[in-house]
C-alpha cells in the first residue's frame, strides 16, 4: 500500500516538475487508443472483476460509456484498481484519465485536489451493519461499540461526527482496503461495519452467512457518488459530464440498448437531436454525431445500467429510491440536449 | 647573507585541499564546487516548478493544513486526542504509535534472537534442532503474511467481550484486546516515585563500585541483597509510612465493551508479535555468526579456568562477539522499524496508516505528507544508527581493539 502511494507521489512530483498540466486529455486518450479508468479494488455492483477478470458495475459502465463515445468500442478501457487513499493521487499524476470509483462529492475534494466532479451516478448515504445476534435495532444504541471502517474515506469523518453529535463513545479500527475491513468485522474484531449503504448490501453478499447480519435503518450522511476528472481540461470535463447526462436522458426518452436503432429512425425532433440526426452536439464535444447511439448500444441507458448492476436484475436488489428519474420521485435529472 | 629556514606550509589550507580535493588538489575542489552548484540548482528548479504547477492546477499546497481540524478518530493514542484536534496532533499520535511498536518489538526481538542463537549453538541436539527449525521457517515466510496470520489467529482464538476470559476478575482478555486495571495516582505517589528513583540511582552506583572493586582490587562484592533492599524494601517501607501510591480502577463490562481500565489492542499485540518473531530469526543468525567468529580456543580457555559454559559465554565469548554482531544488528533494528509500516493491513494506527493514509486522503496533499513521512523514517533510522554506533564504539574500546 505504502509503496503504491509512494510511487504515485513520485510520479506526481515528476509529472508536475516536467511540464504544466496537459490539457489535451481527449487527444492523449485517442493516441493511446485506450481509456485509463480508475476503479475500486472490488466492490460488487460498482466495480469488481468477475472470475474471468472482466470488470462489471455502475462505475465500470460509466467508463465503458465514455470509451464507446470516443472509440465506438466499450472494451477499449484499461481498469486501474485504486485504494481509497491512493485514488486522488492516481488522478493528479495522470495515471488515470477519469476516476470512477464510488467517490463522494464534497467541497474540499472539489476545490483542493486539482480535480472536478462531473456529476452524480449514485445518490448514497452512510449506514451501519451489525450482527443480528447483538439485538440492536437502531444506530443510537451503539454506545461504546467498536466500529470497523475503511481508511481515507468520508465515512471515517461522518462516523466521528455522528457519535460526537449523539454523545456516544466508540472505538474505531481503520483498515487499508475494503476486504480487510470486512474480514476484521467477520472475525468479530468489531461490532459494527460502516460504509455507504449500497456498499453494506454489496459487502453483506461476501460474508459467510449474509442472513446473520442486518443493515440498521439510519442513514447518517449524504454521499453523492460520481466520477472525477483533472482540473484544467474543460473539453474532457464536458465529455465525461455529458456522457452521464446522455445515460439519464436516454432513460427519460425510453431509448434502450435494444430499441435505439428504431428510435433513431423516428421523426421525433427531440429523438433526432439526441441521437444525432439533427444538430452536431457530438462534434461540439469533440466526438462524433452518433455519440449517444454509441453509448446506449454499449451500456444501455441509466436505468438498464442500474438494474443490471445493483437493482432488481442483480444479486444486490437495491430499490431505485433517490436514484430514480426526477419525474418518478428520484433525483436523477439531466439538462436538455439541444 | 643569512639562510632562513623554509617557511612551513600553511597547514589549514593543506588540510582543506586534502579533504575536499583528494589527490587532485585545487582542481578537484573546483570540480566539487561546480557539481554542488549544479545539484543545488536542479533541486531549486524541481521545487519551484512543482510549486508553480500545483498552483496552476489548483491543488492545495503548503503546510497550512497542519493547523486544520482532522475530524477523524484514532484507536490507540498515547497522548490525549479527539477528532477535533489538528492534523499536526494526528502526526504526533501516529509517530508515537510507530515508535512504541518499534521499541517494544526491538526489545523482544533482541531477547528472543539471542535465546534462539544460543539454542542453535547448544550441544543439546533437541534444542539446536528447534532453533534451526524456528529460524528456517520464520525467516522464509513473507512478513505481511505473518502479520495477518497472527492477527487472524489472535482474533479467532479469543471470545467476544461478553464471554471474555477473566484473569482473577481484574483483567479480561477478549477479541477487543487485553483490559487491565488502570492505576490512578494517590497522595503517596510523589514520595513513592522519589524513593524508587533514589533506589535505582543507588543500585547503579553500587554496581559501578562493585565492578571497579573487582577489576582493580580483584575483590568480589556480593551486591544483590543491597539491590533487593533498595529496589523493593525501601519503596515498601515508604508505602507503609505515607499510604498507597496509587489505586486501581477496575474495568467493567458496559454495553458492548469494557469501560474503565487501560486496554492493549489486539492489533498492537499481533504486530509486535509478528515483527519481533520475524526479526528475531535474523538476529539469531547474526548472533550465531558473531559467536562462531570468536576462536574456539577462547571457549576452551574458559573451560580450563573452571568456568561453566554459561559464564564463559557471558564473560568471554559474547563481549568479543559483540564487535561482529553490532553493525548487522543495527540493520535489523532499522528493518523492524520500517517494517512496522505494514501495520495498515491489520488496522494498527501507525504513522503510515493515520498520516500517510487517512490524513493524506482527507487533505489530498500527497507531496507534503509523503515528504514528512519519509523525513521522519529517515530521522528515526539515523538516530538508531547513531546510538548503535556509539554502543559499537564502546564495545570496541572496552576490548582494547
């Protein structure tokens, strides 16, 4: 762990001393022929490799969508697993082009890291998981508990805030990776495991007896998760941002990976604009006119991505909730493509 | 015409020339100055360039963040610390945690290493085989794996706090660690410490006196009854006179965990165990090499004087072996200290975990934090080396080498 950080820091120092920030990310990616995408070290539903080494998850699909928009080929992505504490350094040093790794959008991360959040792919909140045998029904009953947490996360700070605000004592044990944290929780080192609620459900699947554990009802924080890009390259920022918007817009318009070709032939003015037969929005982004078609064919719309990875069609079975479209009671909303 | 003696050459100028220029004289000095200037210039360029680029990319820079609130908690703190303290304090907390695990690890590793080495050298077949097996197994397995093994083994073997193992009802062992009664100072504390301190000083003085008597006048003085009296009798008498120096606060099970008492966390135990057993295997080999380097005639000479094997080792062989042992032993101490940074794998809050880990990711100031961390490890290592050099010098001097 330390060596990775050290190597990245040296790379960062070297990169910073060699030349000013390279503002040509799109050109760099095209020349390289592959998108370098920072993901987690394995969080089911968001980014995790299967037994054949193929990466899946919402965060993975975001990168596949960007690759599809650029290369018309969702496989031209190199996934770089990053730990919670190495992720920003990897982005700053240019090791990755985009960080798509269940990362919470906060003001300090947006302003002091030399990076920008491009939008929200998943509205999450921090929760707690305990063993059912403890007979605890609320997070407010956790006074004097031992809590396992992954180091370098907003989770760690929310935890301190929550226990302080509720005047409760606790013991924190912080681990370097998600898997180490879960292992210590399972070994009984701590009473409580805390992370974003989606992560709790995902990690519960990894436990030997998932049914012996329960997620407490309290959500103690706002955790809007989204991809990040480096400061100083507005074109690249726009591409990543509008790839997210394209995913949401297509769901709103009922465009799916299956019917996209039919929809492209329809004489509806909005469909024609979005799918590129009218206007040249794709070219203004530095892409091609059919960029949205490429994205939807590769990954499907936001609803399909959600269902396949974390929703009803996945082992996690998480309800849409806040992540539903704005006109269906959720928060997912994209500015118009026009 | 008078003959004048040739002026002696200016010693200082000569010395400078020799130190800086070596055999090449003044030319060499010029080359060295130019080289130093180029190095300095490159260093300056790197720093100023990095600073300008950080500013261009709007990445926060500088050490102002040290005064900001950290906002996260740490499991083991040797000084008082809460989430509302500053990052600077987090740094100190992490540093102390690294130091305590290193020092305790070094002590255990040294003792265990010497014991294993003596086992391996023992004429007893079983003992020497045990020593050999220990060394061959421990030093050939990766350290990270051993740390995880001890951690998971320790955790798996221990019950949860509600079923904790009670030691006479005052200390408890569970998978939350070892909870022991916490001493709380009472009125009698100051005189007690004063007397204890006096006892220790007096014992040391007595020892020096006894050694001098032995070496200069050949007179054996039996000092242990005095030592016992000074270290135990005197403090006990004080206690009877002015009352107990401290009382103990007993730990009690409240809710999930024990309240009151002091606690040794399992992460610390596992890390210390792994580091000291691992390093002990290397130290054992170094000690064995050192002892074997002493000519066997020394052992035989001791035997012919009627000294027992243990006494010969202690008085004759080990002091000579120390000359060979100390330099590589220093390396092992440095390795142990640096290896303690693997702590992050089992959640022990050492410097790398809380500072180069959590604090780095909370502030994003990688360059400053990694530079500080590297600086601290360098400083610890140089200090350890310096102490060991002084010790090695004393050993050589006492042998008249």
